[in-house]
C-alpha cells in the first residue's frame, strides 16, 4: 500500500513540476514525459547544490582559520 501511495505522490509531483503532461483528443489520450525539462531542472539543482557546497566549504575554512 505504501508503494502505491509513493508512486502516486511521485506522479503528482511530476505533473505539478510540468514534467508530465496529458493530452486528450477524441479517441486518443497521450501522456508525455518532458525529458528535456527534467534534464534542465536536474542540471539547475546540481548547479545550486554545488554553489551551496562551495559556500559551506568557504565558511568552514574561514571558521577553522580563527
């Protein structure tokens, strides 16, 4: 049961972030996974994480010098 809830939560988050879209037309429903958007968002998160880590490293070095 927990796995089903986690899967639903992941899909819901993906839809909210715009990673998954649903297109409906008569007789046809398409589910699109926007891999380009996922890659761009992941790269952005990685860059922000690197910046935070670098900042924390610099602050740690400054504290150790005191």
